[in-house]
């Protein structure tokens, strides 16, 4: 029995490692990373703006094996003045009609530069003075308010792409955003219920959902959800994709409605 358990454990770990390797290759659009962890070199920089840049309508997430839609909004991120690799986070989550606020941390574990820099279509960024490009790998833990219904804990790993411009400022790396499979700020982990202690997969990212079922995202040029999953919170994405740009316009006299996290 122990031998069978060890074999199954080994096979599971191999499968998990292969899955992570494929994710990272896809996420990097096949860029290669240096083996060196350059965290000491780059920890003086403030990376907080990377996680606040993308419009929330373009951040997509799933919770549970059934791929129920979850929305995550990071509202405030500040670098911990006492710890240069830790960031203090405040935000909100929404599943169906349930909204919970959370507090937590992002702790950087690795910062790796790419071997060969990428400069976009027709090398349009080649003369922009980019000094470095790379990826952040961090652990995150966000604790929802225990006083709110259906609350729990988010934890996992975060992958973010960045570059340094000629002024030595950190920038969100969207140079390859024209690529069909481009995504950034991939949060991959679980959500654990305070009440039951049960865990559910919970992944989200900018522009695409990381490590989702193979039949989930059927889009080529843009994110598009298979009909199989539409009743799990994704119908509005499909409708948006079917409507031509600017075909729906707000009335000039209409007041701006509040966002779900406000």
C-alpha cells in the first residue's frame, strides 16, 4: 500500500511540475528567464503600480472546479516600509451577488530577468531605452472579513511581467499585448472557506484566466467563454464580444453609476 501511495504521490508531483512549466512558458510567450534570482538587485524598486493598472473589466477569474466567475479588485497596495519585498493589500471580491472586503500581503520570492528582451511588433520599443525586463514570482495571502457571509482566505502564487524604462521607472510590461495569448498579473491558488475549511481552486489574471479547463476559454484574439460555462457568471462577457465597438452608448445626461467595489 505504501509503495502504491509513493508512486501516486510521485506521479502527481510530476504532473503538477509539468503543468506549472507549461503555464510559465505560455505566460512568458516563450521568453527565457535567467536562472539567477535578482531580488536583491531590484527590491529597492516599488512594484505596486503593476497590480493597480488594468481596468477591472479586463481582469477575469474563476473559483471552483465548475469555473464560477469571481471578480477581484485590488483597491490599495503599499510597499511595506519595514520590509522591501512585502506589499500591503486592501481589496474586494465578488461572487454572484456576494461582496467581501479583504486585507493581506504580496511577498516577492523571486525576480528574474529575461535572457533576450522583447520589443514588440516591428521592434517598436527597441529605441525606447528599456534597461531590463523580467518577471516577479510572489506569494499572496488575502484574508476576507470574517464578519461577512461566505468569506474565506485567498492564497497562492503571483506572476507579473515588468520592465524598467530609461528613467529607471518600473512599468507594466504590455509590450506583447497584441499577442492573442497575452496576459499578466496571474494569481494562481485557492480560496479556503472559514466556515467549512474546504478549498476551491481560484485563479485570476489580466486579459485571460490562468490554468483554466482546456474547454473554458475558446477565444483566439480575445477572451471568450465556452457556452458550457455561461450560466456561471460569464454571459455578459459573451454579449460584450458579440456587440460591435461603441454600438452601445451611454446617454449624455446619464449619471455615472458606481462600480461594484465602491
